[in-house]
C-alpha cells in the first residue's frame, strides 16, 4: 500500500517538475477535477483499442491449476512475475496441489523460492494456506472472496486475481501499474487501490470488465512506465488526460 501511495505522490511531483522537451509538445492541461476524468465514450474507445491489440490478454505468472495460480500470486507480492516464474517452474513440477505442498514442507519450499523477496514469510504462508485449503475446503480453491482473504498471505488483490483468472469473475486486481494508469489517464482516479478498484468496477464498460485488469497491467508495465512513460507509442495517447504526457505534434 505504501508503495502505491508513494507512486501517486511521484505522479504529482513529476507533473509539476517535468520541463517541456524540445521537438515535442506537452498536452494541454485539463482544467479542474472534472476535466481530468475520462468521459464514457473515451473509456469505451480506450478498451476497444486495448481489445483490438490483444483480444485475449493473459497473466504473465505461470501456473498449471487454480492452486498454483494462488501460490504464484501470493509469491508475487513485491516481486516480479519473471522472478516468481523462475522459482515456481521447478516447485510446481513436484508440488501442484495443497497435499503435495504440505508434504514437501516449509524448509524445502523455502529452498525453491529463496530468490524471491520475503521468501521466509512466503514459504510459511504457502504451507499454512495449503493446510487450511485441505482442512476447510477439501483441498479446493474457494470461489469466495471472504474465504480467499481468510487464507494466510492472501489480500484483496490476490483474491481478485484468483476470482478473475481461475473463475472468470470481472474483478479488478489493482496493483501498482493499474493504480498509476487509473490515476494518470483519468480512467479511475483514486487515493487508494480500493478507491481505484471501485471506480474501475463502475466505469469500465461491462463488455470489457473481464479482461480490463490485464490490459491495464500490461499497459502500465510496458508502455505507461512509472518513470518515463512511452507516450510516443501509446495507443491511447490522444485520450489520456495526464497533463504530463508527451505527444508528438
Ligand atoms: S499518454 Fe503517456 S501517460 Fe497517458 S496513458 Fe499513454 S503512456 Fe501513460
């Protein structure tokens, strides 16, 4: 949460500090809060373009079933998807169910994931959540937010990813990228991830809700970068309401 708040702070500071570059023009600043909010037609057009460019966006985390998806998302907190995949490829080959994970034991799980940040806590959580899945859910992943969030290491964002990817529910898992893109573009401005999430649920057209969080994550990860957004090759540059965006004239 703190890093997201810092991110929002950076956005604000950067808008104020960034000098207008030569040979490119700064987009005119929109006036007031209302002017910074994307209109419904602009949102429709934004997602139409995302969908045209990538009709079936996927999570970049590797998994083989809902259980390994849950574990991968738990491990991905404050870590990159690539780093998690590197560790889980071998782990999931021998432990792709809660029962196998418990049999493997905390110490061996720690060995597999020791390249990932906070691996000690994460190994403990993976074993404990596996135990709870066996005891409380017959070894299955519950399709229920409250039950998911009751598992160790599982917060609202992780529950949203699992509900979306494993069960096809139109949830919005707001990570640092979505938080930034939602705020910058005027799609779903908010001071907290929850505020952004609730706005996305209201503002994203129903036809695009299932894939919206993947499109926004990928856009934030590869185009709308935190430090130097690649506005010059952004497919929604003309729609984006960020006063700091840089567009070719
Ligand atoms: S125009 Fe720039 S700031 Fe706006 S969404 Fe695109 S990359 Fe991000």
